[in-house]
C-alpha cells in the first residue's frame, strides 16, 4: 500500500521569463496586449475614467512609438494609472487580480509581450489623485540567469496626473518600415468597435502609431439582391453549451480572398479576422484555411462575437473545445443557405 507522507509544490523557475521570447506572437498581436490592458483598465472603473477624460476633453488615448534611432518601443496611455500595490500585482505572472477580466483575463499579456519584444523593459505609472509616479524596471537576462529582483522607484508628480508608460529596449524584434502599415491595419481591425464613432460622433479610443491615428476599416460595400435589398443581416443568437454567439453575415459587392470569411471577436476585440478571417470548410470549401478560390470565399463575410469561448495564449485564435466548432459551422451553413445573400 502506498502512503502519501509528503507533498511538493510545482513551481516555475526564473528562466521561464526568457522563454517568452519564443512565443508565437506577431508584432501586432504583441502590441495589442498593451492596448488590451489600457482599454480594460477603463472598463474596470465603471464610469470613472470616462467621466475624468470627458472633463479633460479627450478620449482614452494610447500612443505607440517605435523610435528607430534609440531602438526602443514605447506604449503610453492616459487611463487611470496604477498605485504601487497595483504595479507590484501587475508584475506577477499568471496571477490574475480582481482587475484581470475581459480583455486582460489571463494576467499574462503585458509580461509575455514585453519579454517577446525586448530583453529590457520598464513600466512607469501614476494613478489619478495619488501624486506618485512609480517605475518598475525589468531586465529579463538578469532575472533569468542571476535571479535579479525588479527595482521600484518613486517620484512626486501632480495629483492631476494619470498615465501608464511602457518602454521596451534591447529589442529582440525589429519592426521593418514596410511592416508598419500592416501593423496599423491589423490594430484598426482588432479595435474597430472602440475606434468607430458612436451615434453622437464620439470615439471611445484614439490609438496612434508613430503619431498617425490608427483607423478602423471602412464600412463594407454590400451587394444587393434583384429587389434592391442589401445582402447583409443579423444572425439569431446561438447558445453552444452556455457560450453565446452573436453577429451578422453579408455579401460584399466586390471581394477578394483576403476580404472573405468571418472575423471572430471576444469582448469587442478581434481575435481572428482580416486578412486571415476564419473560413469554415463547410461553407468556404478548399483544402487550406484560405478556402476555395470562388465567389463565396471572396465575398461572403461576417462578424461573430463569441462570449465565453477559450482564447489562445497570444489571443490570435479561438480554441474550440469538443464539438463547439462543428455546432458553429452547422449554424452558419444554415444561416448562409437561408440568407437572401447566399451565393450558390
């Protein structure tokens, strides 16, 4: 008979932090981790951040700057900021806090993305009303190889100040000039619900890259049927084992393979979409993820908001469990066949 007379704790060594450099990020998804934190921070405080920014006459603003001369990347926002205790908690890996929800539910994105981009990074932050600016400086190699700690420094600032600034140096990845438009296009698609004006013409988010505003995708140019009806309609809400699916489906007047497919969103943030949207084979055919080279694959498009589904570590894929994907595909097959926009 075997007896349990002791126990051990499964722990992760400091070298794990260096392993984040080998994650399968792309630069746009890595940068999106910081945008997720900033936008979720606003949601975590109810109306406080919106009321504060409204009184200052500005929206939530996130600036991404890639300085080629100094070889550093800076991401800065004007959200509520963090206290010393918040900052210390934010540095703990895979240790979700009360604020780890929605777009930031895993409690890992900032750390993994920063380590993927560069070997040294710092977080400088000031919570509104505190008058204290705290900075934490992370040296990945020193922590991984020598067990170094993360130093914290503080300086006094105006009590009206509120911001968080992340500076990444000793870059592991270089952003090529030709890649910058791609980064802006992806970010514009990811946060299109935040970037588009509401009914009053107000935007929830102003996002800039090297001083240029990141724009959401232009409104789609929909085809019409012989009666003149626009070929776009909302889908009925679907429940898959307690997980909600909402969205719409439509047909573009002019298309292309990169324009077809379904953009998958969670918490109003795109997980997968243009130009690599999800193309279930039951609808789009083909032998790969691009679908067949026909009118359906080029012009049938849509948006699906997936509430409660598992998302990959790098937030670039929905990880369907069990028969979830099959149920969703069959639902969409039926919806597309019943849609006047169906392309036969």
